């Protein structure tokens, strides 16, 4: 559910995986090329010549078979036909050229040398393809689960949560369920069971505090969607609020507090967008950092689709943004999900799981050869992503805890050495 904003962390480059794949087969291809040229062209003993030809045919045939078996798992299907045709033609060509070389007269002329080199190049290509396919096939079967590691241990040691609900649709005589639940989460956060679990998980987080919760009743001044953390309505609204240019009122049930003139070093701001502002930050909620004066890494922030404004009401069925919310994505689930990921990996150098080789291999198998030429999609490996309902080893349903007299859904997260907890 969580997708990083612009400057959270770079997409995990799959180039390292591709490099390991080709390193594993390049030596075999080079040895095959050099050895086969020697046996077919320079060695004039008939027995060695036949042995080398037989080895080359067998190696090419096995490699072609591995490739042909692997393409059964590739998508889209038109790639299968191209690969089958190319591999079949290459294998036939190798057999014909090797047969011709076996029947040559001695000493070999330039034509035989050129034919041998062509046979070796084609055969080596088959070996490389077969070796690559075999490595990817093997990697796709490797077991084990993704486990987050601390990397540079960049966490927010004492985060303070601030929430802003933006837009007139949040300011109604009967507060929306999302606003009520978000305010209850804010009010009860410091003493909650969930916060204690985060603090005690071993990430390096010492406390979780509430900083304030407000409604900005102003309407958006632009019709553009929120697509970036660096420009557009998302950072503009945060600057309006914390620069003192917005008319705010306290969230229901939360003590009225003044917007701080200076945010604390470990501030986390959760912005619930106006429903009139299109949400294009990824998923239905996301976190990252917003460029901010005096903060080299920016201000840690989380964004939530305006579809939550009518969550839990009859009008949700008539709202495309609300109707697109996953069944488990209640407001407090989304908020706790982004909060624990923000404090454990605020700027892309904290806790997250590296891309599992199995995940990359299965991506390449399902998307065909062209996927090897680019980067695989970002692996969602932060501590709450790994415990979303439906993930391996994750709870089947969202967890519910009691906060301030209310039972609120919260996100499970991956605790090092334990697994998914809440």
C-alpha cells in the first residue's frame, strides 16, 4: 500500500541481479568458445575432433532445451514464439556446422576456421542463454522470506506526529468517520499498545508523541493533482499550514494547540488531501520527504488520498476515490502503516528489506527477456509492507487495538527476529 514519494529512496536497481546472472554463465561461455576452437580447428587428431564436436553438440542441445523449457513461463506469449524460432534455428545451425567441420580435410583452410568460429559464437550464445535461464530458474525456486535490515540505521528516534485534514469536506457538522478515527489515533498515540510495540521492536525509536491535529477549511487554489513531494499541491499545503498562512481549527476531541513556529527535528506530518485534489502519489497512501528550509533531508511526511473523507459513509459508494480503497485500508490502518514506515525509514537509509533474488527472478520469468534490459519495479519491502494482509507470513486480517476507548485497526509491522506484530 505504501509507495515512496520522490526523494524517499531510489528504486532498487535490478542491475546487480542481472550482473550476477551473467557472471555465473560468462565463464562457461568463454571456456566453451576457446576450447572448442582449439579442438575443432587446431587439433588434427580425429578422435579429439569427434569428441570436441560431440561435446559442442551436447552442450548446445542442453542449453537450447533449458531455454525452451523456461519460455513456457514467459509472458507475453509473442516472445515465446520469437525465442523458440531463434533457438531452434541456432541449434540446427550449430549441428550442421559441426557436422561439416567433422568431415573437413586436413589441414583446415580459412573457410573451416571461419565456420568453426561461427559455430562457436552461435553455440556460446546458446550456452549463455541456457545458463542465464538456468540461473533465473534456480533463483525463482529459492526459499526464504524478505527480512528488513537497518542499512545506515537512519530512523527518527523521537518522532512527533502532526496531522492536517485539508479541505471543506472535512469541516462538517457531523465529523466524518475518518476524521474521528484519525483524531482518536493522534490523541491516544503516546500511551497506546501499538506505539509501545514500535518502541520495543529494536528499530532505535525511543518514543512516539502527538504534536497536534488540525483541519484546514480552505479550498484548493489549483485543480492539479498531487503527483510530487517536491512541487505541486502536496508541499504547497504543508508550507501554507506551517508558515502560518492557513486558517485552522482543532480536530474534534483533540486539545486545541498552536501550530509550532519551528517543527521538531523528528517531526512527521500526515496530510489528508482535499477530495478535490487528485491523488497520484502511489497506492492510496505514501510517505517520503518534502524539501524544507534548514533540513538537508527534508521534512518527513505522509500523504493520504482524499477518498478517506467519505470513508465509512453511504456516499463512499458514489466516490471513485473512496471506492478504490482496499477493504483492509481503514483510516487508522493507513495512518499507522505510513507512520511506522516513516519513523523506521524516513529518508531511504533505514529499515527495509533488500530485493530478494527469488522476487527478481520471478519478475523476469513472468515479464519476458526485455525485462532484463531495465529495472524491475520497486520492491515494497518496508516493515509494514511485509505484513500487509495477503503477504507471506502476514496476518490474514488487519489487527485491532483499543485506543482511547475506541477499537481501531492498526498495521502490523515486521519486528526483527520475531516477524509480524502489532
